[in-house]
């Protein structure tokens, strides 16, 4: 391996961490210390490795940590330098698969299999895909077909390369297919080889995780419950912090136990996969607040209550905002536990500080800066506050919930909402009361820290009535504004015709009559937009919901694919690039056209996705994908593509591929 010259990282304790030490640890298959795990997880995207081998080591480790989206981004960066590297493309397939992008992973693996039809890892990954397909389908015959294909691939990988992980997968699947004797024989073969390997691993101080996990699955197949608990408990201990491999082992155990008749022996309790906690809570009271809700005197009690809740949940993964008061207390407590925090801000940092941090004092700004610096990720969902504060927070909170649910889905763990709330209606939409109601509507039991109960435990001096300063007079320019703007959260679709400029003048009549006419007919008979417009080759639709926008986009894509355009005097392969986004926009009457229109920065964001969308496909923003998850939409799915540079230097953003469920 080339000499590593990557400097040092700073972990949350502030101590310098030599990356070469971490990489050496990972190479030797030794579990790194938790502080090293946190340091590398936070800063991996800023690392620019100098060698292919480092990319491969990091990709493998990040996948073990249960961060498929970060792994995907890292591998994309590596493939820019080594586009044909077989191993990197295998990691890409696994990252896509773990993120839920099954079809894209499948296509990539089929390509890899064509290049090397005896590569055991590729064959085993195809086995994993067929197993996932079997779990997803509700059709018994289809399920059996997929399980059979999965078994055949795992068995082939085991025979070709004697991979113990492939062998135990094959044993599990042949058991599910009904051959108990064959499953038992194969499990015994794997057990014998695995026990020998475990001796070597322990002697050489290597990572024993896979041996423990494999032996646990062997014991399950043999229905030796005590032995299964012992091996799985050791696997859980060896895999602490590596949520990716723990969740995969948990998934396999659960599949077996469902076949054997549920978990009657407490096997699944051996796994300590933390739930994802999504948080909302009241800010510290501002001086002008007439009724006490979260006075400063309650800070220590609220902090203690949050710590008790996190301890009870064994919380390690959290999603929150970063306002003064509850948000920052939650983030500080989770970080102190060695957990990871992802922070979602409704608008840009400085504006957010002025709106939701600074009123509580300079010390809270310092604490805000610290949690932002220590957070695993900070996502800003709107460029600016843009007037309606409550709508900006409502939008941000919905995305917060969607991203948290997405993470829980990836790890196949539970999502736990936690709130610091006084139990009363809020000051307006977008606050804690709104979020508690939103979570409950999604079917979640919400853990609540009741501020009203805590208020009775302390002596609080009621502040004197607050007299606000008289508002300043608007300048003549502002006072002259008469345009009425209504702000709404809407889903937007932008599309353009691929190679429109190649159409001849004699094809324009056919383009208007047949092409635009077909789209117009679809917009009447399908999911009807609240606004539509065209100019040249561009098409712009606004919908009331992400479900309507996504379904319409896929129907539009189908229309493009199934219409015989050549018979209408147009190019045979006429197609569209289609882009989707959702966010707060302004509804107004355009003084020029005198028609209703939607404008704002989120319209610009949607428009910048469309030019980078591949012809014939539908791309969506992270916000759109998060809202799809938040609303429990099952009509279609959003699969992660990676961080994509948007048009006109707009920036680089996480982007998703939209398609029907297969």
C-alpha cells in the first residue's frame, strides 16, 4: 500500500487522531475504539485518499458502520479515478443494495457477473438481492422462485470459494425451501470450518465478528437455542458500533425465526441495535413570552429528563434541529453518550441563529456552534427564511422525520419520536405540538417529557409584562407593494424534451398537436396539477402533494416510452428528462401573464435538477425523497443516486432516482 499522508482528524474530544492508525486497524480487521469510529464517520467525505486501496478499505468499513449513502458517495469519488475497478464497483453495488436501491444494484451486479462469472463475492451479492426480493414480494410462488435463485447463487459461491458466509446463507435458504436434512448437513460443514477459523482469528487478535455471527446462524438452523444465544451475544459484543453488519445478522436471524415459528426463546434480544430517535422540543422562553413554557430555571431538569430517556432507549442515533433549549440539550446529551447527531436546519445558519438561538443569549450561540461542529451531518432545507416562519419550520420538521425514518429503514430498526412539550397547542403551526400530532398521525407512540410537570418542581419568578418596541415605519418602496403572495408547500415537476433543437420546422405542428396534446390529455385524466406551464421544450407542473407529483411523473415517463412517435411524424425515441422537488413556494398572480403562478427559491432548486437528469429518467431531490418516506407513500420508490452537481453551478446535492416498485 502507498504511504498514507492524510494528516490527522479531530474527534469529538478534540484529541488529534492519526488516520493512518485507523486505516491500519481496519486493515488488520480489529474493531476500532468508539472515538475513532466517530472521528472517521464525521469526516470521511472530506478525506481525499491517494490510493485505490484506501478507498476500498474505507468503503468496506463505512458499509460495516451502516452508512450506505456515505459509502455510495465515497465510492463514486473513487470510481472517478478508477472507473473500471471491479472491487470498488462491488462496494457500489452493496452500498446501493443497503440503501434500498435494489434494481440499480441488480443491474450493476449483472454487468460485473458478465465480466467475471466466477467471482464469488458478486455471485453471493446476487444471492442477497434475490433474498431481498423474496422478502418484499407478497406472492407465494414468486417468493419461492426468488428463494430458490438466492439459494442457488449462495451455494455456487460457497462451492467455488468456500466462503463460510455464503455457505451459511445457503443452509438457511435450503431450510426455508423445505430441505431440513440438506440444511443440517451444510450447516455442520460450515460449523466445523468456522470453529477452526475462529481459533486462528483469536490467536492472531483479528476481528471475530463473522465467526460468531455464522456460528449463531448454524445454531439457529440446528434449533440449539442456548448455543444460538451465546454466539449471537458474542457477535453483538464484537460488532458494537458497526450497525451495518449487526443489522444484516439481525435480519438473517429474524428470517430464520419467522420460518421456525417466531422468537420464542429471546434470540433477537441478543442484538443491541439502537432505535433512531427523532426529536422536537420547546425553546427556552424568550423575554416577551407572557405565559411560562420553558423558563431557564428548568434547564437542568429538562437536561436530566432527556438523559434518562436516552439511557432507557439506549439511543445512539438522533435527528433534531438546533434551537436554543430542548434541541441543543438533546444534541449535547446524545453526543456525550458517544452517539451521532444529524441536524436539520429550516434555513441558513446565520438567519437561524438570529431567529432561534440568539434570543436566549450568547452562551447558547456557543453551544449551538459546538453541536453543529460535532454533528455527523448538517442539512439546510431552505436557502432563506422567506417570510412565513411557521411554514419553514413545518417543512423542515417533515423532512427531519422523513430522513430519520429513512435511516431506520436502512438499519431495519425502530424509529422513536421524543418530545419536550408542555402538552398544549403551540403558538402556531410548525412547532412542537404540530410535530407530536404529526408523529401520532403516522402511528408512532411518542415519548414525551412533560414541561408542565417539571414546572411544579421549581420556583419560577413570573417575568413582568414585556412591552415590545414600536415597529419601524416601512420605507416607501415596501409600503408601495400591493402584490399578494401566499406561501404553500408544493411539489414541482420540471421536464424538457431531449434534443428538442433537432426538430425541424415541419415537425412543429406535430409536436404541438401530438406531443404537447398527449401531455395535456394526461394532465386532465391523471393526477391534476394545481398549475402548469410550457415554454419551448420546457414543461412545468405544480402539484398539491409529492404523491401526485411522483405518480404523474412516472405516468408521463410511461407515455413517452409507449407512444409510437414516428407514426406521428416525430423522432422515434422522443423522451423527457423529468425532475421533482418539493418545498415552500409563493403562489401569486403574474402581472405579465395575469395567470396564477408559483415562484421562489425552491422553484429554482427544482429547475436545476432537470438538466442533469439522464434522458428518459426521473430524478428527485433529497427533500422530495424524505417527504415520500414521511408520508408513507408506496406507489413508487426513491433510490439514492449520489451527490450530483446541479446545473449552472447551483451546488452539489444528494439526489434520488424515482421508479415504480418492482
